[in-house]
C-alpha cells in the first residue's frame, strides 16, 4: 500500500511540474505584499480610459503562453540582431504593451527586481477582464519567471491560426497540454474584442478559391459582414467578434456560434466536431461558462512556465537583462 501511495505521489508531482507546479497562490505575499494590488489598480486605471484593453491583454496573454510558455517573451522588443515575437505577423495587431511597462515601473519603485513581467501580464489580463464584475473571474497562481529568448520565427508554428480546421486546432492545444474542452472554453474569449477583415473575408468572397462564400456561415451574417469588409484587400477595417456586445465579457460567443455567426474559420470549426459542438452547447449556460473559463485560464496560465532558478526577473519588460 505504501509503495502504491509513493508511486501516486510521484505521478502527481510530475503532473504538477508539467502544469506549472512551481506556481502558487500569493507568491509575493512576503517579498512584495502590495504586488497584486498595484497590478490591479494600474490595470483598472487604464481600462477606465480604454474599454478595448481587456480584449487586448487577454489576447496578449494567450499569445505569450502559446510560444515558449507563459514567460513574458511576447513583451521583448526586437533588436538589430533579432526579430522578436511581437514583430511577427500574427502579433502585429497586439497592443497594450505600454500598460504592462507602466505596471512594471510602478512595481520597480516599490519592489525592485522582484515581480516578473510574465506574472504581471497574467495578472493584468485577469484584472482587466474582471473589471466589469468588480471581482476576480479566475485565480492566477504566481511565481513565473521571465524568459530571455523571443523569436518571431517561432510564432506561426505555435499560435492557432484563424483559418485553422478542427484537427489543427486540437493538435495545437494538445501540444500545450490542453484538451478539446479547453479549446472550446477558451474560444469563448472571442466574446470581447474585434477581428480584422483580412482574417475572415475569404469566407465571404473566396472560400474555396472560386469566388464563393463559406456555406457554414449564416447568410444574413455574411451580408452584414460584406457591408463592413468590402473586399479581400481590406486589411485595416475591424469588426466586433461578438456583434453589439464586444465590450461585455459573457457567454454570448456560444449563442452566436450556434447560430453559425462565428467570425473566424477557427470558430466555425468547433461545430464540425461532435464533442466540441456538444461542449459549446453546454456553455450556453452562463454559470457553466464562467466556471469552466476560470479553470481553463488557470491551466493555460501554467503552460511551460519558468519557475525557481530558471529564467530571470527582467528589470524592464521590453528588454532582456544584460
């Protein structure tokens, strides 16, 4: 019995390491007690003046975690010798970097060299989305350290494409230790924010290369989108991912998804798999969505994290320590 217990304990420890076992609640409780309050207050100040920020920071956190894990590598600036992640094509529309630097500079005044940029981003993403509710929507364990490598060349292979089919999405999430359930739940993040026309207009004008429309897209919604995106060449116009509700974090994404109004091909792909479609149906229940989103965000925030003596604590989020 004792041997069985030890084996089980070992397995749990291994799983813990894979899923961010070095992270814990209130990591900065002793070293920098004000850390999480400072992140929240500065984040909320920025959200007050920019209602688009929750969608921006949530997306930035996602893009950070899917390349080299949640290590803040998305925040690093390119140099003459290296093109960083943030300058790869999928990340060119990311904004909000100034907010992270603002939070970091405030923390450096109080607790110099202690709070990682990776933790700041994870906390700020949560706090910005949670602002409308006046309470945290999910728990963020802390203790991440910052990576020192950021390569634009690695982004395409790891960030899920808006043009992806279900099998590609499933494999992408699986490679990060996430399930189909996480894939569907986290897609619900598209309930806030906007999408650029060039990322979905092929569904309107040239779906199979024959000047046709994606038959899985609601015809009435397609007409609405055509009025916004008038050609395949439009790379600047944006459209709400959740029409008339893009500032409100809720489960409305799954309502419109079931109406075949998911904006991207990757959204529509969720309905092409029986299991994923069933999960999307279950998330039409608002309480279920908030519960599951909190769990999936916690798992995503633990992808390949650097903890303990790995990585570094950057003095400035945009620059690797010299």
